[in-house]
């Protein structure tokens, strides 16, 4: 009996924290059969979360020496024949679009990854060893023709916004670049308030899915294993989980229902530089082949937001929250001061919502704004003194403080991507 109750409670909790349910309830994202399955759209509050996440990533990458690029979401079929996607990954790709009349002079494909575009951008001009490591990053779309049956909310979609990056470097630089990418991932997880369930070294398995180059596989596997050993992180090795072109470090997370998924990856690739005949001019004046390190700090934006939603039950860290400050005048009389404070929040770059007395009692409005990390209550006394009485989402109450100080302290915590609400 008791076990049954526990099961039911567990089921209930799963349902409560299911990202699809939360996404709809909180007005973050949704989908429409007319757009198609696996093609969710982002409503304003969801777009605010996504925008903050993307801004954070771009900033972190910029500081880590990445240069951001843009590339088109389509490419010619030949591009993917050269990269190997056509031979090894075709079942996950959308069918080509025929252009140029009945006989199809050319075929365009929705890209299954960003690597080939970035490889061509590396190749677009002559490169010297002095430019290496050359780090390209792009938050770009890629596409996967998932079967309808496996589509699920934001975790399995057909159009994916990937936080991708490719480092073109010398063999000697690979370990350092892979370790630096792992460190970026570790720091991002702290800011996001999430924890990896495990680190996995993903190796090839049997079957023809992988490019045949045993020597290169051995070299890249040894490099990644050494990076993991040096990092001191516990990891497990798993066969059959590699990319078709090389082994990878996968950072795994577990969702609310206990399903494991890969969020972030670091990969070493000797294959695509070979296929695209990439080279740089070394200190010796001769041509050398660079290595490509592929990495995704938060993986896809879709999967990251799904995981954040389930992890935090909709109560995002303040820097990600769709509404960061809820302004609550106690009565109509404080409406002018509340509106002025709302304007100052906007000026300070904060996302703010004013919930006036017409929305109900103060208690009801506090409940309505329960997911906002900061609730700024303004009563008669506060209004007269230009003060704000802050309530934190976790239930803590802060003694009334000058409005300017409240803004400065919230601004500093949000700007530093802190998970704690106050200090
Ligand atoms: Zn790649």
C-alpha cells in the first residue's frame, strides 16, 4: 500500500516537472501541427531564457579566445559526401532538395552538422601556424530527420540550435584545447545550477557506422583518455557511442524520469581535416595537417533548456529567469512609485513585471509571482523613503533597502551569473 502511494507520489512529481508540461504552463514554448512535429517555437518568456543562455555562452567563448562566425543552414550534397556524413549518417539526414530543373543539376541538403562549413571557412585562405589554435564558434541550426515516434518536447527535435565550436590546432595543442573545453563546460554547469551524472569516453562499436582508420582512432582515443585522466574526473568508457569520425568525451545528464542524455561533448577529429585537405604552413615553411577539436559547451539550446526546466522546476537561476523582478505595490497609492521602480529595473537591464492591486490581494500576487527570484514589495513607508522590501523566491525576506541599492545588488548577482539569490 505504502509502496503504491510512494509510486504515485513519484509519478506525480515526474509529471509536475516534465519540461513539456512546464513549458506549456509557463508559456515558454509550444508546437503546432501545422508547423510540424519536432519543430517547437519559443514564446516571449522562453525566448528570454534562451537569449540569456546564448548571451552567456557567447561571452564565455569570446573570453576563451573563440571567434564567432555565421554559416548557412544548407549545403550541397557533395559537401556531405566529402565530410562522410552522406555515407555514415544519411539515415538521420533530410532528403536533398533538387534545384535546377527536372534533372536536378544540384542537390541541397539541410545540414546535419556545422563542421563541414567551418572546415571550409578554415580552408578559405592560407593559414600559418601562428594563427593556431584557431577557434570558430557558432550558435547555429542543424537538422535531424528523427522518426515521429521518438520526438519529445525540446529533448528530441528535428531542428536543433547547436552551441558548436571547432578548434583547428596542431597535434601538440589538442590536449590543452580539449582540457580547456572541459573546463568551460564545468564552469557553465556551475552557473546553470546543474550537475553532470557522469563523464563518458565514447568509443566506436562494431558495424560500418564509423570511418575505417584504426590508427587515427587509437591516437585520438589516447589523447582524450589522457585529458580525462589529467582532469581527475571519474569517467566510464562506452563502445558504440562515438561520432562516426572520432571518439568523444560526453557529459551526461539524467532527466526527471531517469533517462540519460548527452548535453556537452568534446571530440577529437583527424578525419575531416584529411577529407577537406586542410593545412597550415608550419614554422619550417612546409604544409602540415591541423587537427579539429569539436566541442559543445551546453550542447543544443533545446536540450539545455529542457534540462534546466526539469532541474529547477521552472525556478531558473535569476540570470536566466524570464521575469527577474516582480514589482508589487501594496495598494493603488504606491502605483506611481512602483511604475518608477519598474522603469529603473528596465534601465538596469533587468526583466521586470509589475503586478498591480487590480490583479488581486498582495498574497495572491506573491503566489502568482512565485517563480520570480525577486519580489519587490512597495508599501506606504517604502514609497515615502524610496525603499523596496524584497522577498526572495526561497521565502527569505530582506529588510527594506534603498531602491538604488536593491538594483545594484540584483544587477551584480545577475551579471555574475550567480545561482544564489542574495549575499
Ligand atoms: Zn563538429
